[in-house]
C-alpha cells in the first residue's frame, strides 16, 4: 500500500529544482503552482522572486524554462504574460499516475497524515425524553462525515455523544412515574420500535407537565425528587435510567434511519461528568481562574460585555450551589484531555452557542488544560431553513420532527427510483429509496459550508439534475452498468495512448482526490469534498458524451476508457462513503 505522488507534486518538484538552479540565492523557492484553464498548470512564483532579486521576470522565467527537463512528466513549458509559466504534462504521465492509484485498492493512493493525533469529536447530542427535531440533523450528519474523513487519513478518533440526560426536568418526570408506575411499560414483550418508545415518553412528558403546572403539592414533590437525583438516591437513579434507556431505543432508531453507527460506549451524557463537577470548580477557584461574584463562581473576560457595558461572566457554579452547562463542559474537557489523551477536541455544535464555547475554551486555557499541544475547535454550523428562507417550522409553527422529515425524503426518493427503475424488484426499490433519500438529505447538508444556513427543499434534494447526491449516485450506477456490459473485457491502463481532451480533464481531476481529502481533513470542511465529487461526476458526464467507451476505436482504447470509468466509480464510491452516503450498484 503506497501513497502515490500526485501530478501536482511531481510538477512542483521539477519547477522548484529549476528555480533553485536558475537563482541559487533563492534557496528552495515556491513556484506557486495552480491548475489553469490555459494549460494543465500555471506557475506564478517567478514574479515575486524576480522582484526580490531585482531581475526582469520574463528573463528569469526564460532561464527557468531552460533548466526544466521535459519528457517523462512535463511535455511543454511556455512563458506567458509578465513571467508566468504555463505547464502541459504528458498523457503518459497522467495515465501512469492513475494506474498507480488504481493499483492501491480502496485508498486510491491517498497518503496517511504525517503526524496523526487523537481527536475527540463531540457530535449528535439529542436530549433524553425529547423528540429529535430538524435542529439535531446537522450535528449528526456533519459529525459523522468528519469522523469518517479523519479516520481515513489515519487520525485516532474517539466519538462522544454528549446527550442531555440531566437536569431539573427529571424530578418532574421521575416523580410522575413513581405515582403512575406503568406509564412506560411495553405493551408486548420483545422489541419496541423507536416510534413507540418516543410516543410513550411524549405522552408521559405532557401528562407530567400538566400536573406540575396545576398541582402545587406535586411541584414540591418533584423538586424534592431533583435533590434525591442529585444525591444519587438508588430508587430515583433506577427510574432515571429507565428514561435514558427508553430514549436510547428511540435515538438509535433515528440514527439507524440516518444510516449512522452510534455505539453505546460513545454515549456519555451530561451525567457522565457529575463526579467531576466539584473538583472542576475547586481547581478553577484555587488557581484564581474563577472568582466569587454575588455568591456565584464566575470567570470574567475583557472582551465579553453585555448591552449595558458590564462584563458577562461564564457562570461555573450558581449562587444556589447548582451547576450550569459550563461546569459540565469544563469537566468534559478535563476528561478528554487527561483520560482520553486527546490532542484535538472538536465540537460540532450550533453557531448560536459560539460565545459559550469561546468562553469555555478560554477558561480551559487559563486553567492549563488546553495549550499549544491540545487544541479545541468548535465546528459551528448554521440553521436549517424552510423554502421561505425562515427557520424551518411546521404549518402550526412547531419545530419539525426529524423522523417525519426523513420519512418524506425516503418517500420522494423512492418515487424517483421507481420511475427510473428498469429491472428492480419492489424490495430493491424500497432499499434504494432509503439510500437515495437519506443520501439526498445528507448531501444537501454537507454540500453547504457548515457555518452557512441552508434551505431544506426536498424537491431540489432528490432532483436528478444539479448538485445533488442523486446525480452522483446515478453517475456511479451508470458506470457499473457499463462495466457489466463490457463482459469479458477488463479495464486496463494503456500509458502509450494519446488522450482526448475530456479524458485528460477527467484524469487530472481524479489525481486531485488525495489533495482534496487532505485539505478537507485539515479544515474540517466536508463541503469541499462534496464539491470535488460533483465536479468529478460533471467531468465524467462530459467524458461519457464525448468518448465512446465500449465502441472506442481500438481494443486498447476500450480497455483504457473502461479503466478511466472504473477509477472514477471507485473514487465516487470512496468519496461518498466518507460523507456517509451509499452508492447503489444498480439504480
């Protein structure tokens, strides 16, 4: 398993060598190479170097060109404009590079990161005893894609699902369950559906809330129950666990529908840090990072002020002795840094919580828990909007249930699949409908830069045209169909052949997969991978319309074009898998 040197890197090396030869005092200068529509690559680095060396840029460019060896990789270099270099590479170099990628199995020549670390990623954080709504979609989808991408580059990834499983509302719920003991009993033995679990919890929540709001004595008992819960009283904890377990049945059904693996050991909710809260506060107070203010333990910041100009602190412990989110989040940082040995903490959390996390991270830095070796980063995401560009709500103004949304996407996708299907059984249509519908929802989310809001428009998402996962899935299925039709003829690279313009464009784009994955992992930017894959499918569509594959001129050309088809399919398949999207073999 070898990583493949990209064409960009090969050309870069050759130009850098020629630059240092022409201008030894420049040392290892950067030729500033980029892809170009005038040639395969353009190098712009000579202008700055000439300025520094007080030389004429065109003369320097000409001297560099004289020192470049053409032949195996570089076919031709010409000086253009004030001193740019336009570089064309040989068809043979393109085909040989792709053949090396093709021989590297699933990795496609993508190297592992040079210095992998350990990333703890906090994503997909639903609340116990509450329905998941559209706001929970992005954290799950973006987080899952970033996990796949980082693991592919060799990072050790630890997942954490920081579920909301603690708080005063549990006093009300547990007290109600004690007084109505059979409310969460399952009708029949055996498996309970997520839908049933959630409707039980919903019913109980509404009933408990009604009593809490109307019955003062119940309210008092519920508040006493919160004290018992916090004190760890066994019966209270056992009933609390019932709510957590029932909620997990429901969460897991939603994550299954999203085609995501959520492992129970990775679900560490707010309650998982209860034993650390006291010590976290003590450490912050003893080190002077947190100070008492009106009875509360607070951390102040010069640059965080309220509308009145007074500082707004991070409250770690309230004046009544209760703990806020900050104490839990800071305890989680200690756990992730000192127990899990993280080098990066990544939080996939709504952008509206940016100020909270900025303050939490700064507090942890002051306490010495974060430093140059351990970094924390919030991968902040924007809001899901309706077609009208306003936050997504039902007609009644309620937040949209996530399950309803996913079911509708699957239904729309199944209709598209059924219409196009030639030889698929009902069972296959249903399976593909799920893969296309869920893929459409994920891709719409991931193809938008995370920090931007995006419109949830199912018509657009399941469209066969445009920048959608359906377009990519159909491109993949079309290639599989061609490979099946080829029968005995196997894909094979033929570096001796000349390439058509559409073959070259496709080949150069395939070479960029490794660079794209590295950049996407570095910047936590799945939208750049989505953009790469959409361009890949577009290049393939052009290639397919301009270059006959099975009816090419010679047997060697048929094999070479099948090879380009197969490498495109493998790249689409791997790229989509990194986004958490399936690529069905037939559609």
